[in-house]
């Protein structure tokens, strides 16, 4: 009789209270997604929920993290292409590791060659590293070192690879496999990453990646977009309290980010990498729109944005800048790149230089337009060209029109 009751209950029909809903069998409804709590996760901030969470992910269904504090001790990743993993909001669902320095999330299992996962989605969750340690990474969507069986240098350096040249070689507690495909087309939305004190909060080296409404906080490094980072889009990022570089397209052999977009970024009270708080060292055709820079010189930085000579066609528009008045007066943008466009810049008055075109490479070139203080005035010397090439054009300035040097 007990078994009959159980079968009958599976066949009970029900309907959501939402308008337009239709009746469905309870069994089918429960199979839409699984909760990590269905597999024993406590979310109490004390229990190590790693095994329970992996059991839920291994079902290959969409996985819900109910509100709670989920303590983990090992890396999490989707088990199948297209898997959706979601919580109940950044403030309600927290996944944290205060046990060791293991990375938090990867779009695929980095220990097996077939581990890459594509078209997956992570949303409405907060990921937190070890505040007393050095968590290696927060979120990683990686390229592959093998393409149709042939070695791919971009993947060897910046993907999941066993190569001694790999960015993470010798830094993980587990052996890295050689992925045979890239983790492409993945998405992150409404996610916070905090306390990644051993590396980057977000590292993307694959393509067609999309991230929106992301907060990167109190970590060693911010966003690294590298490798085969083609047509990646990052929108509505709040980056604060980063000790080193907040955003970088790095100069790595065999790799070149292409056609990437950065829209609606706030970068505040962060440090600097080798050159600046934000570094575009190598890429083609990237665009930056609506960027707010706030007091990034408080940690000793003297330049907010640096564009390297291997960056081609970078287009930066609509910047609002504020500086710490009691600290070093910085350079807002230093350009050594090729065909760089900088326009629509509004800044606080405590500045030495808005744009510095510099370097000895003859390819360095820049167009600068529409620069203003917050009260609509300009000051002589805000745009300087100390480069050997002297290929800078200044246009559409507020209150002045002054060509500098010979452009191209």
C-alpha cells in the first residue's frame, strides 16, 4: 500500500498560482531543476557541502542554491553543456571556501581532457574566497590547448593546459588536463566575487562569453580577458578594492583578444598592475563605453588606463574621473597603442595630464576629442604628446581646437 501511495502521489496534478499557468504532473514539475539541498547540502555556513553540491551538479540538470551559506573545500563546475546554476540573489546565496586556497568555479572540469563545458550559465550567487589565504581564482572560462588535435598556443598559455608555459602551471593542487575544446558561450549574471587573494576574480580566455551585473571586490586582481577572447561582452561591472590590476587584456605570446566590449564599468579605490589600474596591452578592436574611475590613486597608482603598443584600434568613450585630492595627481590615460580613440572625458580638476601619448614605437597613434572638467572648462597641457611618432590629433575640445603633431 505504501508503494501504491507513493506512485499515486507522483501522478498528482497541480497548477502554479501565477496567471496563465496550466496543470502539470508533480513528477514532471520536480524534474525541472534540482536543489543542492535535495542531495544533503546544509547551507549552514559550517558543514562542508562540497560533496552534496557535486552530487546535484552530476544530475546534469539545472541546479538551485537556495538561500544560505554554502561552505566548500574544492572547485565547483558544470557537468554538461548548457547546465544552469543559480541562486536566490547575491545577498541571499553565498558559496565560500575558508578551508583552503582552491579556486571556486570553472566552466568545466580542468582535470579531464573532455572537461570543457559550453553555453552554461551561473547567476544570482556570491562566491567568496579565503580571506586568510590566497584563493587562486574566482570564475574561469577557459580556452583549449588543442584544436582538432593540433596544438593551439593561445590555449597552451591561457587555457586549461598541462603546458609548462600555462598561466596556472604549478599553481593548482590538481593536475591540469589538456582540454580538447574551449569553454565557449558561457554566461555570468548578477554574481559577486570577493576575497580572491591569490589571483584573478574572473579570468576569461575563451570566446562568446557574456557577463552582466558583476561585482568584483577586495581581491588581488580583477578581470583578465585573454587568450582567444573574441567577441566577449562585459556589462555593468562594479570593481572595488582590487590590490593590483582591475581590468587587463594582457600581452601574451600567441594570444590576442578581439572585438571585446566593456560597457558600464565602475573601477574605484583599486591599485595597479605593471603600468596602471586598467591595462590594454594587446588586442584588436575592443571598445569601452561609460567608465567611472574613482580614487584609484589611493593605493599608489599614477595612471588609471595604460594602452600598450600591441593594442590596435581601442575605442574609449564616455569617461567620468575623480581623483583623491590629497594624493599624487595622476595621468588618466597613457597611450602607446595604435589607432587609439579617446573621447568624451569629464574629470575632476586635480589632474596633471588627461591623455599622454608616449613611447618610441613609430606605430603609436591616437585621436583625442571632447575633454572637459566637471564645470565645463579646460586647462592647457591636459593632452601631451611625448611620443617619437608624433601621431596625435586633438579634436572637438571644449573651448579650443588644437591639432598636435601629425596624425598618420
